[in-house]
């Protein structure tokens, strides 16, 4: 790989890492917000059911069923966050590989 090609590729990966890092931070916030919304709704539903006199052993299942959409959103946000972290890790591995190629190329006679 030519030195200029390698430099361009390393720059491109650097840009991808920057973009992926920002996406991870955005998804982290989204994950936390979805967790908060789910927990608040669950608390309100449990409180409402208790106030309505629903049998105590039924309250958790009924409450979770009522806020199932929020739980789905919470779980989806968690998986999106995990996927973004894995993607960032993959890009970082690519960058590391390019750095290794660059070091190897620098050690070759006639270069460096």
C-alpha cells in the first residue's frame, strides 16, 4: 500500500471513529432517557393499580403489560447502543491494523 493511500485511509478511519463516537454518545443518552420513561410509567401504573385495589400479586404483571411499549423502546435503545459500541470497536480495530501496516512499511528498507 502506498504511503499516500495509507494516510488517506487512516484519515478516513479517524473521521469514522469521530462520527461513531458521537453516535455512541447520542445513543447513550437515548438509552438512559428510554429507561427513565419506562421506570416512571411503570411506577405510575403500579401506584394506580394499588389505588384501584387490584390484588397485589397481579399488579406487577398488569403494570408491565400496560407499559410494554415503553419496555420495548427501552430494550431497543439498549441494543442500538450495544451495536454502536461494537461498530466503534470494529472501526478502532481497523485503525489499529492500518497502524500496524504503517509500522511494518516504515521498517522496510528504502522507506522511513
